[in-house]
C-alpha cells in the first residue's frame, strides 16, 4: 500500500502499489530499466521481472511487451 500525501490517519487513505512499481514503507518505487512489473500491490523489488536477454525497457514498465530488442538484435 502507498499513501499519496503526508499525514494520513488510516489504511483506507492508501491505495495498492501500481503496475511498474514496487512499494516499501508507503513509498512507490519505479521498477528499474530493463525490468517490468505487470501486477499491483507488490511490496518487494523482486516483483520487477527482468526483460529477456538483449532487450530493454524504460523505468516503471508495466508489461513484458515494453521490453524491446536492443540495437542489433531482433
């Protein structure tokens, strides 16, 4: 769960961690480049799955389809 503002008083003011991120201590953290996370509510960096070998993706990618072939590969 992540809070979008300071001073929240209960869990109902929070929301699930979004796809492309993992959350810790109420903070949303981008999945690194060349990884993706297609699930919500994830609370560890292991939720950010690696792209296939020789493929790249931007920060906070939400699906494997964001992993595109690196230059020189197809």
